[in-house]
C-alpha cells in the first residue's frame, strides 16, 4: 500500500486508469515525470488472453466434465481424474516452451497462408496455450459441480421417461449452474494471474489492441518485468509494479467474491 501511495502521489489516478500508453521507462525532467503509465493496454491484453483461453477451455472442459461424471465407468473416471490432476501440476514454463517452439510457428504458417500478418509473439498463441493449461483445472472444477447434483434428481428424471441427455441438459446443468458459474469465475482468476506463458508467448510490448495476431502484454507480465529489472527500489517504475499488483488484487478479489456469493446463494 505504501508503494502504491508513493506511485499515485506522482502519477494521477485518472492517468493510470484511463491512459492508453504504458511506458514505465521514464525519468524526472524539470521536476516533472516523463513517461506514460496508462493501464488500459495492460487490461486489454489481459482481457484478450481471458477471452481466447476461455473460448478453448470452457466448452471442452464442460463436455469433458459431463462425460466423466455421467457416462464414464468408475475405472475410466479414476483414470481421467488422475491424469487431470497430474496435468494440473505441470509447470507453466512447459506450456510456454510448447507455445514458443511448436504453436507459434504453426500459427504464423496458417496466418501467412491466409495473407495475414502475425507477429512471432502474439496474443493468439498465448491464449491458446493458456487455454490448454487451464483445461484440466476447469474440467475438475466443473466435474465436481456436476457430481454435486443429488442422484435422486437423475433417477426421478429417468423414471419419468427422460433420456440421459435430456436429464443432463434439463435437470443436472440447471441445478448445477451456480456452481458452474462459480467454477468459471475461479478459472478466470487463474487466467488473470498467469505470467510465464504470456511472457514467453506474447511478449512484453504494451499495445492497446484486440487483434489476436499482435503482440500484447498483461498486468502480471509487467509486474514481473519491472521487479526483475535494475530499477532503483524507490523509483517510480518500481512503485508502478505495486500499483499494478494492487489493481490485480482488487480484480481477483471481486471475481472470487462473486464466485463465493453465487455458491452461497445456491
């Protein structure tokens, strides 16, 4: 909080929240701060990664959770759950390496074939990689949400002549919807906090863009970049990392609070 207060004493809050340029490599010239600390490019990059990764992870995770919970035998369910738990423990740098070595050249080849200009480091590669990383995590959350539905509802629906598919989409999913939404919120928080994959696959250049083929950066990447540099501890640049961390804390706190509220209301 102290470092954030120090930062906002030199940078107006309005400039920080609504500025469209992020360039922390600044200095004091004529007693004035020369530099740009607008957070909008970082928020747009974070939002783009969330959209791309959830587009991959959510539908695949939901379908996988339905299969594991409602169709798979006990042995297959145990095998899948064990594999998913192992995948959740893989370091994110492995996914980042996969993105740089395999996924990035593939995306650039496809873009070139379609006469599109794709940067070597771009949001699409990072979003796809984060989505792959997120898939086992969100699958386990959604499976727990679906399995929390009482079996008596399943048996009652089937006793009235409904098929298993009809029972899933008209009984189980609506009943588990609050828990599903809560799982989605927690997954979004997980994506927002991701650093290594985005750092390796999307770069550190701040662009206010929603073009997935451009290089972008996120809040967490900038925090890591600033704090691992050679800036003086009391400099404005270092203080900006604490301001970003405070913003990130508020965002994740709001998302987690919404998830907890939805779960309790259910």
